[in-house]
């Protein structure tokens, strides 16, 4: 697996993993970005191949055709 893969997504938020819940097939990963939490569901295999664990620094890469905004 190429660790330094080029990627087109421009919405990349650095954060730390605060929780990982491993299921039979998927992993639910919670990442703290500043005061906010981002939750991601990835395959368990991907989580294991990446060696993800609580406290790791990761980038949440967001590629979406729709991003909703709410004014505070």
C-alpha cells in the first residue's frame, strides 16, 4: 500500500482518533478536529491494514457532492 498517495479531495481536516469500535465487517472511527467530532465508517480490514488506534493523528478527507451549512 502506497503511504503517500496523491488525492484530489481538497477538504482535508487533521485530527486525532478518540475512539474506534471494531465490528465484524466495519470499523466506526471518531476523530476530534478542534472542538468538533467527525465520525467515519470504514471497513475493518482498512482499519487493521492502516494500524489505526486511539490517539493516532489522521486526516479526515471529505469528498462529497453535497455539504450542508447552518448559520449559527
